[in-house]
């Protein structure tokens, strides 16, 4: 696989950050496991090249404000059943 560009890394960090924020909104208790001033390093289990590049960026920060916390963002797909109602015109009600 090719090494991701700076723009691709930035875009993916933005996407994973947004998804993490959605998760935190629904599960605020996860923040109890993250130390104050932590630097969140997002990982994608399906993209080892991105992970390598993002870890390298994080480890070369001159003075991180807190510990590095690695957060693996796993994509989960939920199948939602959608109910559709179809009216039918009847001349006589069935439950009459």
C-alpha cells in the first residue's frame, strides 16, 4: 500500500474525530478512561498505513500536553428495518 498523503491523513483524522465525538455524545462515560490533557491518536484497524503514519506524527510531537491515548475506531454497520405502510381502499370494513 502507498503511504497516505498529508491531506489524506488530515481528512481521516477529521473523520475519525467526528465519529468519536458522536460516540462520546451517546456514551459520555468513555471520557472517564481518558486522562486530562491527553492527546488522542485515532487508529483504523482496516488501514495499517494510516495507523503507522498517525502514530509517527503523534510520537514526534515536540511537547505533547499530556499522555498519548490510542483510540481504535471500529466501523460498525447497523441494519435498520424500515416499515412502509400501504393503504388499500375497501368498500366494506373488515371488522364491521
